[in-house]
C-alpha cells in the first residue's frame, strides 16, 4: 500500500513541477492553487512514523523537477503566499484533505522553513478585509 501512495505522490509532484516549468517563460505571473510542496506535505502527513515521513520528504525533495521549481520559489521575484484555513470557508470538495488542519499547517510551515522559501501567510485575519 505504501508503494502505491509513493507512486501517486511522485506523479503529483511530477505533474505540478512539469506544469510550472512549461509555463513560467510564457506567463510572467502565475497564480496556482497547488504548489510543488503539496505532495511533500501530504507525504509527511501520511507517513507511518517520523522516520517514514522524513524518508518520504527527502525522496520527493530529491527530484530534479522539484529542484528546478525550488529555484523559482526562492527567487526574489517570486512571492509564495501560504493560505491557511479559515474554518467558516472550508468546504469538502472531495479533493482536499480536511482532517488534521492544524497539523497540515504546521507541516507546511516546516517544509517552507526547511527549504528556505520566503512566504507570506494569510489566514483567518483576512476575514476582516471584506469590510463586513
């Protein structure tokens, strides 16, 4: 079972990285709702233990496609915006993982920190921006 999960994570990583690599020269601004970090975060989240999570993270991180995207994420011209969950706005669309929201956010922050990716975090405080 773990083997199937790893294959799916690698495919997700490969697809995300390939899409970003193919379009970055054509479009000066790209807004995406999935990052190349997502498969890494979910690999860590679903690891059977700390060692398994670390092994999975390192395996995905070592991908040459991921390394190419990582260079882009670290550029001063890139802005990585991390949107944290707002409880009232969560809708189960059958795609996103809605369990363990706090742990998922913590893992995302840890991955961003470990990979030295500068980011802006926007979360529940954004509710007040609507003027209501």
